C-alpha cells in the first residue's frame, strides 16, 4: 500500500454510488485515460467552463452537424422520467429501422448489463456491410490535422469495444434485461419497447473503426480499425469496475504517458503529476 500522502485521492462513498446507478461508456474512457484524474475531477466538481476546452466545444458542434446529415431533430415535451426514457428507447428503435432501410444511422442510444454494472452510451454511427452485419463507427474530431497518440487511440478502441458489447447484448438480451433495467431506473415497465429493440437489431460485424476528422475543414484524417476482442473488453471492464466500485484505489498514468500529466488540471495536487510534470519534456 502507498503512504497516504502518496496516494492521491480515492472515490468517496457518494462517488462510488455512481457505480450502483450505472456508468456511461465515457466514464470508462475517462478512467482508461487516468483513474486518478477521474477521482480528482469528481472531488473537485469543477464547472464546465473550466473543464470544457475550445477543441471539445468544436468537436460537439461537428458531431451535431454529422447527426443532422441523417436525422431531423423534433422537439418533444416530456413530463416525467418515464417519458424521457421511453423517448430514448423510441429513438433507438427509429435509428435501428433507419439502419435497416438506409444502411446507416447515427447517435444510437444503447444500454446493457456488463459484468453486473448497468452501462449506457450513444454510438456515433452504425453502418451495414455487404452481408448486412453492423459496423460500429466512432467519430473523433481533431484540433490539429494529425492522427492522435497511441494512448488516445487505445482509449478510442476501448470505446468502440464497449459499444460493440452493448450493441451485442442489446440484440441478444433486450427482452431478458429490460424489466431489470426498468426496475433499477425506478420506471413503470414498458415491455413492448424492449421486444421492438430486440427484433430490430442486426448482428455485429467482426471489424469496426474510429474515424478521425479535422475540426478545421471536416476532412477525414484517417481510420483506425478495431477488431472485436471479447477478452480485451472483459479485462478492461474488470479493471475499471474495481476502481469505480471503490474496491481498488485509482491507478495513475504510467511513466511512458507522463505527457498526460503536463496538461492535467490536477498535476499540482497529484503525487504522480508533481513528479512527472517536473521532468524535462
Ligand atoms: S497528474 Fe497525471 S497521474 Fe495525476 S491525475 Fe493528472 S494525469 Fe493522472
């Protein structure tokens, strides 16, 4: 065990409660980047203005433009949490119908039980290959016109693998898990929606990809292919769920990725960050 002053911060009981309520795919990608940074972030509760960079805002805008290419936004008033969740599920069914009729759909809400934890996420794009198998595509927008580092590619790969796991379980077990999910979310059951989702979902292809786009002119910088790897995703889930459930203190970044610490808001507080940020670049 490290000395307490060398340990950074751990998740408190309230933060671990997120685990019980369920996690998003972006929670996993954040902890893949640096678990210690996630713990600092949750403790500090910094406002969006501090944590959202210019590049993040530009990325959101570009994602909205991509979504507008395939969907028409309709405003629907919701009066309850049931309304909100029913709308999400209806949007998923509509997206899957669009996938079947047009071969491509974007912004697909998915959910599922992975290693006992409810996980949800929104898949950027799903397209069908020549044999009607579903290919998951993640769009990553880049401030600079270059492909990212290995660490960033690894995080994007995990994101795609988790989406594949969710999409796979949506197809196989929406009927079986939907009542438990509704109970967990304290919602009134709406089983026909689950049956519809299960009936609409096609099977997954073996290869998926991350598409890197330049924020400058929207051009494609390159693609990184991600092959389905059930073992890798189960291992990553195990590692991150130990952290998110509070059963293991956060891991800090390895020395080979010390550049993350140089751009980290918490470097001054973090024992690893202090050491690594002082190293000459
Ligand atoms: S300084 Fe480095 S190890 Fe510490 S939280 Fe930031 S990125 Fe993680």
